[in-house]
C-alpha cells in the first residue's frame, strides 16, 4: 500500500493486490495511520485501481474505511478501473475512473 507523501489536504491511499479478510486488518490500520500522519487532511482518495482481487471481506473493509474516515469529517472519494471487478462490486457508490478526476472532485467539495 502507498500513500501520498507531499503535505496536501487531499490524501491518496492506494492498496494493491488482494483485499480480502486476511489483508483487511492491515488495510484498516494503514488508513488509520495515514490519517494520524496527515492531520490536515480534508479528503481521502481511495485509489483501488491496483486491487486485482476484492472479496466480500475486502469490500467490507473498503466500506468500513470509508465510514471511519467520514466520522472524522473527511470526504472519501473512490477510484477504480472503469467496468472492472472493483467498480462493479461498488455498484451504487460514486466511483471515479481516474485519480485525477477523483482529486478534482475532492477539491471541489472541500
């Protein structure tokens, strides 16, 4: 997993590989640590374009991370490959096709 390093009000978190029941705790911890490391964060971009496999447990983790971040008053914007497995799993959620679109949307709403 990576996160943007430059101090900025928009934090990008980009997990890669498999997001499932086994990897979900590490993902949740990473999101929480990232928020603590960047207290001036106004929006979080969850860039899921490098997630190759999202199981039901991983989907719960993404939704849980979103709720956790939003409880801190921070907007969450999600990026996923258009028409891909992750985007389809997040049906009913606003999902952007590119990180650039998501960052623009986050800045407009901040």
